[in-house]
């Protein structure tokens, strides 16, 4: 019998194994999202605006805290009309009294440590006149971080051919 | 189950690897952080020597980086601050972010807190913070910025706070204890300057 013949059952098993790995990864990711109460529990820093605390390629662990955000917290927020979230530190917090369901619970002002001025230029980019962000736009608060681990993501974004090469290599291992 | 690695592996599975911690206030003796070290900055003092309510002007807007709106009044503070933050520099400390914040209550807004000055300290040699006659770097203006009388006679509390950022792991923040915070009242009218330098030097002076 030809020792290199791959029969149908083995192929099916391989396919199922790959699907199992992919779905486990997805389950872990979504489970982490539920546990941290935020839609992106792990993000990679893309700019140097928070140096020296966070540099390009650092991995940040986010969570959505039950208690209100405070001055000094580092948060990741995403503005309407901008697809890239921003990680900066909260400078100012103002809490209004009107607490009906639609009202914003807090008004926040942020600034990157390495930036000269606050983020109002970014807020006003798509929404002119916007002076504050609110907890609604905040994806999560940074609880901890791991240096350089996320650099792979940045490299893969800058060189999309690398993604194809890596996937090809993975497929080769799965055979 | 017969070699060291599988035993270690099983132990590690029960450890909680991600522990978010936030320490809001540090007492005079410091506080134990999870690594077992005491975070106890010494020689903490914050001493506000004067406060001025500055009327709106182009110059004030540019000085305090209010490029997108024109607040009717800015508060300008002068203060001295000291803190010996050397004890925060442990093996895992990447930087310490120290800031002076001003907190107040105003009609319609029960809590307001503004960062007025900050600095980043990256190594232990620069960790003895001593600033004299510093001005606030950032604008002290309210959410309701069109109201020129908003700050008249307002009671505010200025505090020195700090956050420790690590090479890997959680970020922890703390603040000076309440008895060392500088509590004072802003001038009664826009355009006035109040000096708190009595013979004791200012609000919060000589408290150690």
C-alpha cells in the first residue's frame, strides 16, 4: 500500500483539528471580552504619544471598571468617524448631577503624556466643537501591560505579505 | 505527574495572573502593595502661595492651550511642592507620573477634578521632587466655561498624586493624605489675586 496516501478520514480529521483550534481561540477571546467587560480586552499601542510609559508595540490589558473613571487613569477611547482607538491619560473629570438615563455620567478630558497639549484637536477632528469625551466612547481602562509583545501585529499590518507567509507556514505545519 | 515541570504546570494553572489593583489613598505610613513593598513617599508637601482669577484673553487662551473654546475665566495658581518619591522606584518601576490636581464642587456638578501640573520621572536620581513657585501648566476652567462668576469664592482642594508604571504588570496610583492637601478659596472676583503667604508661607505650608 502506498505509504503516502492520505485517506478521506484523515483529511477530515485534520480539517476538524484546525477548526477546533480556530474556534478555541475565538472562544478564549470572547470569554476574555466578557470577563473584562470590554469589546477589545487586549490592544497594541501604535503611536509614541504615551512615551515613556507605553511605546509602539506594547500590549495593553483593558477592562471596563464598575466604578467611575478617575483623573490619572489611562483609558482607550474610540471616537465616531475614527477607526483607530486612542490610548491616553485622563486629565480632567467633571461629574454632572442630572442622572437620567440619557445623560452622560462624566465629562472627560484626555492628553497623551508625550503630547504638548490635550486631545481637543482629536475630538474636534470629526466633530467640530467637541470639548469632552464621555464614558460611552471609552472602550476600557488600562490595568496592566506587557512590553514589545504586540510588535508582531504592527509588523503584520505594515507588511501584509508577512501575514500570507505566516499563514502558509502554519498550514504547512498542520499537514 | 512524574516530573517537576508537570507539577509546576498544574500549580500555575490555579494562579491568578492578571490582578488589577488601584490604591486610592496612601496614609502617612504608606500602603502595602501586592509585591510586599511599602509605597511610602516621604517629605510630601504641597503649598499654594497664590491664586488669581484671570479674565478671558487671547494670551490666556494660548498660555493654557484652550485653542478650541474661550473660557470666560481662568484660575492661575502658584505653588510649591516637594515629594521624595525614591521609595517608589523598585525593580519593576518604569516611570512615576506625579501630578497636582485641583478638586472642587460647583452648582450642577458635584465632583470636578482638574490636573493642573504633571511631570514624569524615569529614574531614581530625579525622584526627589522639589518645585518652587510653579504655575499650573494646564487650564483651570470649568465645564460651564461661559459663566465668568463660576470660580468666584470657590473652595478648592489641591493634592499631589502619583502613579507608578511598571515594566510589566499593573499600574498603581495613590494620592497624598487629606491632612496634607492644600485647601483654600479662590478670589471673590475675576481679576483679583489672593496671596496665601502669611507668616507661615501659604496654604498647606509647613505641614509634614
